[in-house]
């Protein structure tokens, strides 16, 4: 049986093996550069590859078409230029000699990243990943055709800086989307105006996903860093990256929106930090907003605002910003790094030891001299030797509250100075991995080698996703609510394969561990006689809805349940 294939230009149906379109007259041969997939290539029997859009150190971005639903998509092919050999006419990708292991591991990272994104999209503020396909000895991520205007172009056209309230409103979906990524352990690492799209409603969505190797200097891939927006820790493989890396990117984007210019690139700031405060650049920026951006753009990750929710709340509340400023670790000025302070303390300790040794030497000489003198009497009492006790150095305990525990684990100064006893507790307000309490408290005097007790958040308590496929809508909603989950229901096209009004699939598979309070998208089979043409609204996060959805409209992320063959995947 021949596979259905659509023209990637006009989406007209193509005859088998056709190398041109009978509808629009486009000839496919030679449209893509050597090394790319030819225009008209079919992947997984359902996606037709179009023209190349862009190339980075990790892969190639193509335009494409979904042949069954007849809608446009974007296809990213994993093709690391530094690790890949020249590809032949069979399209099979081969690694360079001696790069086989790194090629394979980074390919696995690519597949894992997009499969994880597929599970959480469609989600507010994120470009949806529709499918992940393995073929040609590589991996392809199929994403929605996001559209919109790149934020950098939109800001250039706008001309004047934005009010902070307007910038918050535009970025709100992105804040939510990045927080959703962090919740499952993903870090974007490429948040910048180039990867943000301003949609028709004036709000932004985030694209430009990539593996850690592409967004870290010296990783073996040809890195892709964004001057002014990439965090300092991305310029070295020796630095640990985390949620605070994306927080830096968001703060930098917000700075650009309200100041009209990008921050000074991090690599330059690490030599001499000349980045002006937002209020200095634009006097209309409120003082507390300027303070928030200053805290969000700090060079040292441990001294920076740690999470997106903290950044959002601070941008919305002057009182929270003041409290945050009191509790955060003070900023270390450039030129006075912590390492230098540590060296100074070591030098002081060595000087003290040398002085003590000198005193002991004098006492030893005195004792020898006194023993050589004739005793005044046989009952004379020998003088007591001076105390040789060495005072152990004492230190002020740092404030660990609000830090990721991984930061503590990866900081040799902390682990070399103290012992840590760690327990974990569930929390609905503190992100997983973040330190909630410590004992003793910050600024307590503590000897080196003593123990600090930390309580680390396990994040929200999880429940098992129940089996709801085949349930009626009311029954599915009731079961989800009984486990603390929220239902957001959508009607999907039904060709008669499913019972009308019953669940055909959900955004989380049965048996998965899901956070209490998670919104579960539930797809309900429509009556076969009903023609669904209305595009879906955004999923509600409170009460279930029954807004009809068109499976051929990719605006909602192209959810797989719209296709009966894919709905139970």
C-alpha cells in the first residue's frame, strides 16, 4: 500500500515517487543543500520533509507537512556537524571516526529531551513537540509550526522600551512554560528574544530547544550561545548549570524589553562588570524592578535569584523584592571572588601556625636552659610547660535556604568545610531539590568539620495516574478529582472507532507518577455524526471543559488524540 504524501509547499497530494508537484509546479530536486534530507523525503510514513530553515551545531531545522492530518510542522534532525561524517545518497547518517561514542550519547540526549518535551506539551508558552522519530541512524523531533514574530524583530519594530507590567503580561506564558520544564528536570539554556515568538494575541511562546552540549562552551558540539542572554556558567563545562541558568536568560530578556538594550555579555562581565542597572538606562523603570533584574543577572549562580516563580513574584511585588533582598546571599563584586577570600583566610591560618611554632620553639629553648641551671633545692618545683593547644578555625555558616542542594554538593568549599546531614520532605511551595531549612542558622559560628542539617524539598507529593481510557467524561473527571488531579477535557474527531462521550486518551499514561494538582488533558470521543471544526481554546486549569478541537489545527500543539490511530499511543 502506497504511503500518502503531500507537497511541502502547497500540501496537495503527490503521486507515488513524484519529484515535483502537479498542483503548484514546484520541483523538489536541489532545493536543499548537500548533506540535508532531500525535499519530499517521507519520515515514519506520515511526515514529508520540506526546505531547510536553519542549521546549528546540533542539527538541521526543516519545514514539513503531516500527511494524515494535512497541517504544517517543523522537523528538527539531530546532525551534529562536529561529530558527523558526510552523508550519502541513502540519507543514513554516520559518525566520524573516533567520534562514535560521543555521537551516540548526544543522540540519546537529543531523543530523551524531545520525548520529555512531548509529554508536557502542548503547554502554555511552549512550542509543542508532536512526535519523535528514529530513522536514518539519527533522531527527528516533529514540532508544531509555531508561527508568530520573533521577539527581537518585534521589539525593533516597537522602538520604545515597554512598561514592566506589559513585559510581564507578554512573558507570562513563557514563565509558566519554563517552570513546567523545570518541574520535570529540564533546563532550556537558550532563552533569548531570538527564540521567543510574539503571537497574534500579543503574548509570547518559547521555541529553540536544544541539548546541554549545544548551549555549553567546550562540550564537543559547535556551541550556540546568545551574547547578553547566556548565563556565565554556560561558558565553561566546569560550571554546574541548573534552573538559575534559565532565570538569568529570562531576567536578561526582561531587561531588554524594559531598557531597550541587551545586558552586557556575561563573558565580558566576568572580566569587568560594567552592566548598568535597568533604572540607570531607563529612569521610568521602578526601583524595585531594577533591583529584581540586578539580582536576577548576578554572575555567581549561588548569589542569583534561583527559580522562575521567585523572579515572577519579585517582578510583581515590591514587598517580596525587599524580603528577597534581605534573605539572598550578598553579591561578590568582580575582582574579589570567593576563592580569593578563601586564600586570604588560609594565609591567615598559616601565619597563625607559624607564630605558634615560634612560641613553642622559644618555650623549648627556655626549658632546656632552665634544666641546665643548678636546682635551688631538691624540692624545687619544675615550672609547668606552656599550653600548646591550637585553636581550631571557626567560620560563619552560610545561608543555604533557597539554594538547590546540587549547588551545595558541587561546591568544594562547602563540602570541604562542613559535613551535611540531609533529609527530604514534600512541599507544595518549594521546588524539588531546593533547600527549605537549615540547622544551625545562617551566620552561626561553626568549627570546620562540624555538621549542618539540611531539609531538602521533594516537591509536591505525587499520585499514580489512574486508568481512565473508556470511562465516560463524568466518571473520568470524578476519578481524577479523587486523586487531587484536575481535568481539562476536549472533544476529538470520532470515525466510529470509539464510544461517543468516552475517554480515548489522556496527557499522562496510566500508572505514571503525577504531581497532585496537575492538569490532565482528557480527550473525549465526539459523536460520529458531529463535524468538529472549531479550534480548541487553551486548556482550563480548573473546571473541565468540552471545547471542540480540530485535529488538523496545530495551534494547540497537535495533540495525538486527534488521530484515532494515534490517540491511544
